[in-house]
């Protein structure tokens, strides 16, 4: 139990550091580094996407080359250097700040997936099967709680010490995370190095450095040649899906009926996963700018940072997760019902934002509209994201790496899709100074999202009706 808690603390601490920077990233890109709105959307989406894409390389080296322990340490050291450099130079870098963000995404990609693998392995070793679901839920709650604390504190740190202060706080926490990890896993790390020859260890180290250089170059190309990289990712994603369809249809594979059914379910829900991420990540990108420009953030004369309003979203997910887990709501609802409830909540969230921005006279979005929309979007996160990840966990072990890769690539593509919609909403790259006109542009974005989500809900209803008839005919 103690070993699991220490590992989880190391993993959750790094998740806090990541969200500490992510919470203020849009604000500092526009106000501190001088990027336009469109450029900031591109940089934000590309950095988050690279973190997911690099997880594939980090997972490969953790599984096949150097082991999860060494890969986690290697990625954490990259993060440590990146946060330290950011604490000194970030506000002075200007447009060169994207190189530091690229290194940050490299470290996140390598460390995050290996940290998660170590925690899940600890759960499987230390606890009986009937208790594992509870500890998986505990890990999920701890990660969301870390996001809540990060969003809650980052605004105050940024206001008092600037962006460099946020990087310094992340540097301290990552240093603590590495120290705790070495203390917890010292015997395993020592055993790993003693079982490998010096020449083999040096060879693996050079492989990791070469991998780091490769993903760093890929990151710079992603920032510079966004359209080409985006198209390449989509081709990879379609190829992976095509291969999975081949596995389902081919008579040569030795999968059982249930395994093929799980693959089909995964293929079907991966598209809903992409569609959801487009809207969920767009919310994370545009809300800080909307709140900073069109929202009165004074509460009883005290100015509240906009990241604190965003932290409500994380807090509600924690509260709703506990309630749903207690009453076992996810076990009682089917996959189709969860999808319908999730997209309906997402539709209501954006519709309330749109209506609130229309009927308020002073061009500010009222607090109750923001709060209600955040409630519905938190419900959407619970019903859609949790259910899709639970489906992925039942995929056959033989294609576990493929499903994981597909998840990462699809998430990256959805971030790019979020950036595309957000940039379309902004019209052009240049920041628009007129407050009322800016709000009208966001209104168009909310209306666009609500319209697309309405079509999605209708498609779900029709699809449910068709599948029900099909199942009745077969039975």
C-alpha cells in the first residue's frame, strides 16, 4: 500500500506541474510573449498534441529498450531542466519560447506514459482483482484533484511572480517527484542497472538521446509546418483504424467472438472520442481568453484570476465522480446512454454560453451562464471520456499497443481539430481590440459548436434506433 501511494504521489505531482503551466499558457502566450490569438491557439494545440504523440516513443522505450524506471527518470530530468530554464528565461524569450515548450512536451511524453505504467503495475501486483477498480478510480480522482489545485493556484502565482514563478513552482515539485521516486524505487533501479552490462546501458542511453533529438526535431517541424504534420497524423490514424478493421474481418486471426466484438466497439467509439476531444479541448483553449476579456472577475471587490474560474470545472468533475462512483451509475448505464448523456450535456453547455452572451447587455458573459455551462461540460467529461477509456481497457491484449497508439494519434488529431475551429472562430491571426466585436465572434463559435452537437445527438438517436432493429432481427 505504501509503495503504491508513493508511486502515485510521484505521478500526480508531475501531473500538477503540467497543469500548472497549461492553465496559464494561453494567457502568457498572448500577453507575455506577444503572440496573436490564432498563433496562440496553434502553439497550445500543438504542444498538447506533441505530449500525446511523444508518449508513443516514450512507451516504446519503456517497454522494449530501457525499462519503465529509467525512461521515467529520463523524461523527468528533461522536465526538470525545462522548468528550470523557464523559471529564468521564459518571459525574455519572446517568440523563441516555443522551443522551450517543445522540450516540455518531450519530457511530458516520455515520463507520463511510463509513470502511469508503473502505477498500474503496482495496482495489479499489490491488490486483489476485486479492489483494482477502486484504486484505479482513486488514481483518476487524484489526477483531477491535482488539476483543480493547479488551476486554482497558478493564477495567483502568475499574478504575483509572473510566468517565471509558475515555472519555478513546477521545477520544485518535479524535483520533489524525482527524489520521492528514487527513494521508493531505489532497489528496482539498482537491480536494473546491475542486470545490464555497461556497454549495453551506454548503448540504450544513446538510443534514448537519439530518440529525444528525433522527437524534438519533429516538434519544431510541427510548430513550423502545422498543415503537413496534421495531414500525416490523419493518414497514420486512418491506417491504424484500417488495420484494426482488417483484424476484425480476416478469418486468419485467432480472435474469439468476444475479442472481435471489443475491437468493433473500440473502432466505433474512437470516432466519438475524437469528436468529443475537439469540443473539450477547444473549451480549454478559448475559455481563459473569453474570461479575461468578457467576464467580470471581481468577487466582493476582490479580483479572482480567470484560472480559478476554470478550476471549478476540475472541482465539479471530482464531486460528480465521487457521486457517480458511489451510486454505480456507470455500471447501470449502457454505452449508448452514456454517449447520449455526454453529448447532450456538451450541447447544453455551449448553448447556455451562447444564450448568455446574447441576452447580457454590457457585452460580458454573466457568471451564472459560465457556471452552468461548466457544470454541463463536466458531466460530458465524465460520461464520455471515462466510458471510452473503459472500453479501451477491454481491448484484446494482442493489439494493446495498437489501440494505445491509435488513442494517442486520435487525441493529437483532435487537438489540431480544436485549434482549427478556434482559429476559424477568431477569424484571421490578428487580435481584435473591439470588445463587443470579439464577443460576437465567440458567439459564432458557441453557435457553431451547438449546431454540430445537435446533429451528433440526432445521429446517436437514429443510430440507436437502427442498431436496436438490427439486433431484434438477428435474435
